[in-house]
C-alpha cells in the first residue's frame, strides 16, 4: 500500500508540474547542468542523469535531426555564430600546428646536441694520436660536451615552462570551448524539438491539455540555449580580435632561447678561433696536403700500371703471336666498329683527370703517335680520336695525359690509347 501511494503522489506531482518527467528542461541557472534533459533538483539529489533519461534525450534529439534533414522540421539558424565558429576553428587549427612545430623544434635541439657528441667521438677515432690535426678534433669535442652538458638543460626547461606549457594551457581552454559548442548543439536540438511540439499542439486542439507543460519546457530550453549561445559568441569574438596575444609570449621567449643557445655555441667556437686561424694551421695543412698528394699519386700510379698489365695480358690471350694487333683489338670488342670502350676495359680508366687549364695552341711540333683505340672527349679540353688517327704530340704530362693536335684541334688524350710511330 505504501509503495502504491508514493507512486500515485509522484504521478500527481508530475501532472501538476511540481515534478518533471524525464524530458523536463529543468530550471535556468541550476547548479547542475543537465542540457535540458532532466529536473535539476533530481539531478542534484541523485548525482546525474539515469540511463533512461539519457536514452530519452538521445531519442528526442535523433528524431529531431532526422526530421530536419528530411525537411519536415524547422532548424534554427544563427549566421553570426557560424561565422565566428569558423574563425575559432581556424585559430584552433593554427595553434595546434604551432604546438606541433614547437615540440619538433625542441626535439631537434636535443638531437643536435646528441649529434654533436657522437660526431666528435667519430672524428677522434679518425684523428688519432698520430694525426697532426688531433688538437682540432679535441677542441671540437670540448665544445660539443659543453653544449650538451651546460646549454641543453636550461634550454629544455625554458622551452617547456615558457613556450610549450602556455600553448598547452591555451589549447586546453579551446578544448573546453569545443565541449561547449557540442552542448550548444544539443540545446538547440531540444529547443527546436519543443518548438515543433508546441506548434503541433496549437494546430491540433486534441493535445491542448499538455500545452502548458510543453510551453514551459520550450521556455526553459530557449533560455539555456540563448545564454550559452551568447557566451560562445562573446568568447569567439575575443579570440578573433586578440588571437596573436596567445602566442606573443611563447614567440618572444622562443627567439630569446634560440639567440642565447646558438650565440653561446658561436662564442665557444670563437674562443678556439686563434688556434684555428689560417696562420697557425697553414703549415700543418700544407704538410697534410703534401702527404695526401703524394699518396694519391702513388695510388693512381699503381692502378694505372695494374690496368696496363691487364690490357697486355688480354691482348696476348687474343693474339699470342702479337703479329695481328688489329685482329686482337677487334676480337676484344675494340676497333673502328666500336666507338667506345666499356669503363671496366678502358686502358685509361684509372687515369686522373687531364689538366683543366690549357695554354694557347702552339704550332704543331713534337713526335707523331697513332691511335690504337677510339676515344671520345669527355670535356672541352680533351681531344676525340678514332683508331688509326695520327696525332702530333705537343706536350707530355706525368699524369699519363698527353696534349696533341689532330685536324687542327688541340686537346688532351690518354697516352695509353696511342702508340708512337
């Protein structure tokens, strides 16, 4: 009996309007925001919407969206809000991209410091204790360690506290605004749904007894929607007019951090400048260059001798008697019918490049040679020739390239492509 009486009393309160059903809009300014889905007092007492209340609200809004898309229900439009929303979304997108850029920039500074350290160790492995330039590699190592040990930690802290965190905080505010935009959309669906229901009841007197209740819901949803809509318009207007303020401090701090970081690196290298000056290193560099030139000439000479020996072995294999050089060259794919020799078989493949500077063509003099292979010039200073051409040699170079004249044209050619007449 007690349960039945309580149920009857609740139904009477619902009919009289003293207690809302699950679709009631609640009172304006209630401490618990319920999106117009339930009674505020019930929400405050029980700590939130029940599953059935959420499902009824979802059903009402889904039905309203379907009817609007089908053109069977009116949809409230707010052009001012939509324009400001698009501007807000553009600023939000730009701010997110700036945040990603700042994170990558901070990571790149860390990678730069790590790379400095790693490269300094690699240099020291090459510039060992026997190297005349080891002291240069040691100075580079000292600067690298200083950058990673003394400069990187404060840069990390400043980038985090004064650049990344302010942007993160602003993005969190924007995230809350996105949530309010979603809530506005739900409130607008409620408002349009109740407006449609009231209009239907007015046009059909059969439902007139529920009209006051629906009108109350319509008024509540209208007040909630209007209040939130005006708040968002105000917030979006401020963001649009002052969007650069959000990034002013992070940008200035970023420039200061970079100026200090790279400026101090430059200062460390500047301290080493006297030891790295041209005068102090000129003698060592001259010695190193001389050593390198000697080594290079030795390697080239060895390679050339080896290739010539290989060529002789091949020619002898094709013609053991050595009496038919033309047949020998043709059988190995070299002759008048073959304009070029493959790179792997060229007698001159390992020769250094011919001298780049060429004096004015002198009058033809010197001795005559005959081309034993075709050669196609690879540069303007070189001389093209065909097998059998006779060239007048005007200059011999120790590199293995000779200068000669053929048909009024002068240029350099590999000496192992010819034989003396």
